[in-house]
C-alpha cells in the first residue's frame, strides 16, 4: 500500500468574512508578505495538499497556485470568490 502524505497549505491570512468561530480577519497578512507561487513548485511529488487560508481565493494569483499544485491539491474556501475557477470547471 502506498503512503500518501497530506498537509494544509495556508496561502494567506487574509479573509473577507468575519465568522464568529474565527478571528483570522483581525490579523490579516499583506499580499507582499505572502509566499510567491514559484516556491510551491518545489513541493515534492506524492503529497495531497489542501489549499486553505484565511480565504485562499482572495489571492490574485490563486489560479497560478492551483495550476502549480493540481492534481495533488484540493481547495478549502468559503465559496465567495469561487467564480475565479470557472475556466477550470
């Protein structure tokens, strides 16, 4: 049986929601503080990656991140920005 390593990749601490159970929106990152997508190309094969955040889809380059990590990734999002993936569906 093949072992698969799973992990979460927090792409941002920005969020446009103010959920009661979370206060991440009180401590948001600036886009300049976030990791450049080219670094994600260095992640080893064999991973299953959950792309998350704050609200991962708030990043202007989330499509590039998803392109780099697909098909080994899934997306955890509120859905408020999900229209950006229309081209993928």
